[in-house]
């Protein structure tokens, strides 16, 4: 296994990378952690900022994905999310940053993580989505503080909207009970994962994610 600092394969931001055989794993501030399988990838790349934003956003939500040819084609052809879906993701992030009701949160719209969270191509799109949340009276906010920072506070109507979102979330994860043994990795990468994608679900491996509880607890949580 070799480690280095390289540009992210998807978004070209600085990322940590480790390679083992044909598998290169990236840990990117924007796209999170994912791998590419050079033995089954072809010569494809993401050519536009919108393709990169869509792929980055999807990978952020599906940490641990191994990108092979079927997964790459899925990512390249993703449809841009609606403005409301993208704004909802920012609202969910704001709630995760809040420790108490009425807390004022500082937002740096140039934060690369926010680009992925909101499936945005640039800082202007993040600002636009924040302004959309303000216009919908879900948050109150200020104009930019300094060069990039602005403040926001979730309103009571925003928390009500978050409750509605949480009640309507449907899992898109394809569940598969199997061993994490190394000799079965090719079965996952070459057969099971592509089949899950083809069925319209997202392939997520628990052993590719970071967590503090036991693996059994994580599996039970995903099934629920």
C-alpha cells in the first residue's frame, strides 16, 4: 500500500490517496472517501463543472463507493437535483451545526464541503441556495461578513420543515448480507455493486465507512 497527496480524481481538489493494486482510494475534503478501480474504469472523466458537482454531491452522500465503469456512467449521467432538494440539504447541514434552538451559525460559502453538500458548482450557487432558504422564511440570515462568511439562524418554520423532511426520507441503500473477506471484494465490485446500481439503489459497504460503534450496530441502523 502506498500513500500520497494527489488531486482528487473527481473534483481535482487536494486529497489524500492510497493505492493497493488497481484500487486507488481518495479522501477528499469535497467528495469525502471513495475509491476508483483502474482495472474496470476505462478512460472516462468528468468534463463539466455540473458533472463534477453532481458526482461530488453523490459521493459525499455515499461514502466508501468504489467507482468502476458502471458506477462512473451512473455518476456522469446524474440529473441535477431541484433547487428545493439542494436547499434542503443545506438546511439539514445547518441543523447539524446547531447545538441549540436559535443558535446563529457562521457559514463560509466557499467551504468545499458545502459545494458537495448542496451539489453546487461554485460559491455563487451556495449563496443563491442560502438566499432561497431565507426567501422561503426557513432561516434568517445576513449578507456576507468579510469576504465569504455570513450568519444564519434556523427559524421555527425551518425546524418544522426539517421534521417534514425526516418523515419523508426513504432509504435508497441496497442492502446485501455478505462477508467482508478480501477474497470476496471482486464479487462486490464486479457483480453485486453494479447490480444494485442497475436496480436504482446505492451500494454502500459498512466496512468502507468510519464509525465509533460496532459494525453490527451500524448494519442494524441502516436496515431500520
